[in-house]
C-alpha cells in the first residue's frame, strides 16, 4: 500500500489473491524465496499518455490514455481497453493484475494487460468517437503488436471502437496483423467473440449448478448491466431454460416478472447497441415491466444472480438480501463486481460463487481463438468456436475444483482460480530466471 497510494481497487484485487496464494506458497517450497508475488504485483511497464482530439464544434479536447503491460511470462500481453470517465491507474492496474491470472486459467498462451482512457463515449457523435479512437491509437500503436501486446474491448469499447482503432493501427504501420481482437467479421474477427464473455459465464454457472445436481432450467435469474456481457449472458441463460427478470445500467434497472425473452432482449440490444439509449426506454415498449431509478437489481428475488456491469456493484447488504431471498448461485460476468465483504457473505452461506477471473474468462479465451485464426489465416465456424469455448470453461471449472475444494466438499472458486492461475505464471517465471 505504501508503494501504491491512492490505488484502492488495485489493493483490493491484490489482497484477494494474496489471501489465497500466500498459504499455498507457504506449503510449496518450489515457490518460496523467489519474490514471485512481489514480482507479479509490479507491472512490467506502465504507459501513460496524452490523447488530443477535436470535437464536432471544432474545440480541442484532452484525455489521458493508459496501457498497463502487467505480465508476459506465458504470452504476449492481452487484455481489454476501457473508455469510461472513471478510468484511472488504480482501476486499470486491478484489471491488468486480474487479467494475468484469468489468461493463465484459459490454458492459452496469453500474458496480462489492460488499457483505456478517461474518455466518456456517452453523448459523443460517431465522428467524435472515431477521432478519439484514432488519436488514442496514434500513441498506443508504438507499444503494441501481434506478438507483443494485443488489446481488445471492455466497458465503452465494442465492435465500433475496435474497428476504428484497428483501422488507425493499420494505417500507421502499413501492416494487416492480428493486433487487436474483437474485430469485425469482415476483417479478421472471430464468430462468437461478441457472445463469448456472456455465454462463457453461463456455461460456467451450468457447471457450478451441476455440482449440486441442479440446472438453469426453470431458474429465475437477475442480471445487472445491459452491455455486451449482460446481453449475451441473458441470451444464453434464456436459451438454457432460465427466466431473466432484470437488466440495468448506471441509472437504474428494469424488472419484468414475465421474463425478458428473445424478442424483448432483441429490443434491449437495439436500444443499447444501435440507438445508444437507456435501459429505461424498455418500459415504453413493454409497459408491464417496472423501471426502478437509481437502484441496483439485487433486491429482486432470484435463484441465480449474474453481475455483469462493473466493479464493486454488489455490496455486503445486497449479498445478504440475495442469500435471504434464496439465491443459490452467483456467477460474475463483470470484473470484481462483488465487494470483499459481500464475497464473505456468499462463502459463509455456501452459495455457489465464482469470481470473474474464472467465470468471465470466456471472452479473452475466444480472443485467444481469434489470434489463432489470424495466425492461421483461417476462420472457424460458430459451432467450432462455441465448442472450444465450452471446453475451455469446463477446464477452468475443473481447475477451480482441483485447487479450491475444502474438506467439507465446498468449492471455494476464489481460492481455486487464484491458485490455478498462479501456478502456471509462476512456473513460467521461474523457468525464465530472474526477470
Ligand atoms: P459495456 O460497456 O458493453 O456495458 C457496461 C454495462 O455496465 C452498461 O450497462 C453500463 O451502463 C454498466 N455500467 C458501466 N459502468 C457502470 C457504473 N460505474 N455503475 C453502474 N453501471 C455501470 O461493457 P461490457 O459489457 O463489455 O463489460 C461489463 C463488465 O464485464 C466489465 O466489468 C468488464 O470489465 C467485464 N468484462 C468484459 C469482457 C468483454 O469481453 N467485453 C470480458 C471480461 C470481463 P451505462 O450504459 O449506464 O454506462
């Protein structure tokens, strides 16, 4: 904490890993006296830069851009780009740190990184977003490459933004390479990549439920967020027989007791992805649903909760409410959405609870598959990518069970994911010497 003042999110992510990994190191001589965790919490490199662009009025705007290159022991740096006004060094370091463990869990050769800017895409015209992306990539392009660092999307960065950034990279370098993932299908993107994080989260939840002989069929599901991850988590959960009753954004949530079926979800996708509107617009078309302003959806009774919006969006009180309402499973689609106090509530109640680094790893795993396809100059079918995604999520679940099952049989997915993620990175670092 002394080395990193004013970085609460980064401290939170490190503490959570340290609490489970330090006892493991103490039991395993191989990992002792090598300062492994100390090395892992220090980024290989942190790049902070000025991003200057011209808005539609002709005025000059200045933002701050970042890329955290956290760890490259097992592959090129890999992790998303976030555009949101709250972006700062602490948030990106927490995300890059988590990403290192997550990428290790996927079994694919990817190191950890994260980047972004304090740019707010809300209310900006398409041209403004394009000019911002071009200005951002003008500097970022000096630090990334298909074998060095391969960024992707995250909050505020979807297919549109990835396209603009990829276009600028290609223009600057005169090179068509797989330097970014989440690209459009016409220029090297992978089928199923947009769906992958949400689908993967639901596949993981299926595996968790199966450990208790349960399935998603007939379950009531509360989803937070209405962006990329939330949309496809809702879609897959519905396809598997669940009833999704809420979705949200930063202004509030909608509750539809009849369930957000495929047709209603298509409308949410239109609102959020095309009209770039708010979740509250849902009730103009579906007036039987309720819109609750300024609240999060955790008070709604459910069997399964899928937090898919942002960090620290589910606190201790809300966790207690979920448990009291009979929620048996929480699968994190977002990164670190549950506060540390809330995690303890779930673990004490023996709720099936998975940290994002395990259950949302399907996104980056499919980005890894996009990189493979780019290297091979081939495109796999949706079925093939989806099959591989399912298999990867099953493997991650098995790793969590291997390292996280306690003497009572309860699976501590936090412990399991942290130790499994740590082992591979640590082995690679040890083999590569003191670097
Ligand atoms: P999007 O930008 O597509 O959607 C974000 C959603 O979360 C929106 O509904 C947004 O509402 C809401 N949200 C964002 N910030 C806040 C906030 N401060 N408070 C409340 N709600 C908020 O992002 P994604 O769906 O891609 O990402 C969601 C989460 O999933 C993030 O934690 C991300 O790191 C994680 N993730 C994403 C992956 C991916 O492949 N995209 C992969 C793995 C993890 P509003 O529109 O009002 O801002």
